[in-house]
C-alpha cells in the first residue's frame, strides 16, 4: 500500500524561474517576445524557401526542416509557461508533464540529427562538388530527414516509458517546463537505469553526430585551404560559418546546462541555463543563417516587399469596388444626411 500511495500523483507544480510576483509580468513579456520572434523568424525562412525556387537546393531543404523543428521545439514548452503565468497557476497534469518530456526529447534529438546531416551536406558540396547531385539526391535527403525523425522519436519514447516506471513523491519542479533530468531527480525510486540510459543515448546519439560534424568541418577546412578562387572561399566560408555558429550555440548551451547541473545544486541556475539551449538557439538560428548567407538575406526582403505590394493592391481594389457600389454610395449619402454638419 505504501508503494502504491507513492506513485499516486496526478499533477506537478512548475515553479518557473522566479516565485516573485512582481517579476512575473517581466518574465511573461520577455518569453512572449522571444517566442514570437522565434515563430516569425523561422516562418519567414520556411516561406522564403518554399516561394523562391532558386533556393530549392538540398541545403535549404534541411534548413527548412530545422526551422520547422525549432518552431515545434519552442511550442512544446513556452506556451504552457506563458499560460501558467497569465492564469497564476503553476499546475501541469501528469500526462502533460510526460508529454513535455517526450516532445522535448523528440525535437531536441531531431535538431541534433539535422545539424549533423547539414554538416554532411556541406562536406559533400565542398569536398565533392562534381558528385554532389549524384550523392545528395532528393531520395537520400528525404530518407535522412525521416531517419532523423525516427531515431529521435524512438529515443524520446524510450525515455518517456522509463520515466513512467518511476514513482514520484515531490510534485514541485523548480523549472519552467518538465525536463527529463528534473523528473528523474525528484523520483523516490532507484533512477540508476534511467541515468544509464541517458548516458548511453547521449554517447551514441549525441557523440556520433558531434563526431560527424567535427570530421566534416576538418575536411571542409582542408578543402577550402586548397581552393584557388577567393570568391569561392568566401562563399563557402560564409555558408559553413553560419552552420558552425548554430552548432556552437546549440551544443555549447546544451553542454553548459549539464555542466552547471553537475557543478551547482542551485535549481534556479539550472533553470536559467536551460533557457539557453531550449529557447535562445531556436530564436537566433534564423538571424544567423540570414545574416551570413547572401541569398537568405535578400530573399526575405523581396518576399516582404512583394507581400506588402500585393496587400496594397488588394486594398486599392477593395476601396475601388466600394466606391463603385451603389448600395455603399446610398448608405454614405444617407449617413451624410442624418449626421449633423
């Protein structure tokens, strides 16, 4: 009976970044702004790649997948936090908490795999340019994206199922979302199997992509040094520089979170550090790729300009039709008659 009562928990409490009520409006405003910038920036990247066919290369195919993944990653955590602050309610259901663990693992793993696939794409494009279209054919690219999704989903489901076997007695989570490590820490059962599983999956599904990225980067650097054209070097450095900046931001913040968790016992510092890998990279990725890539810098401007022009033309056409409408003219004349001058 005692063991049964220990597992009977229906909801958790997300304590967030601060329990000071005066800081809640500021935290709400900051995270809402970051979320809107993330959604808008990544959505512009996706729409730009879809609309401009000259950007329909395989590199931009993976970039659009990365942007869609960033939107999903942020959406899995931030809206619930904003809703809790708005309602002044820290509760999250047990199913909702496990769902956040699962989706966070899926999209975090997907980003990890996509960054490795993009590094391989750059390696083939620079080191084997004549065979690029043969090696990186559309079928292979779709297969790589699907394999990344399958691996990420399988690992996330495995972690979620292992979390379900834990019995929890401490419902308070000093975090703004349900993170896998925080759930395991608050378990009253032996977390050895979960910790071993996290270590193994981190070494295999984290170490292999990182090793692939390092291997690709080293070969790209040697190829660039042998490249005679300075224009080609600059273009290749610009493209690879954007990718390496995103890789450094994602892995650097991710490693920083786990190092800070191991060094310090402060839950608040751990929660703040988690913001650096679960919110900030997804917000900055569109700016990094846009600022370092000439095509991605100019295409959104053209898209926004075209959208503004179309909207203006539609408004002019609507106003013109309103002016030509007899019923509208009669209503306007009637209003002029009854309203005082």
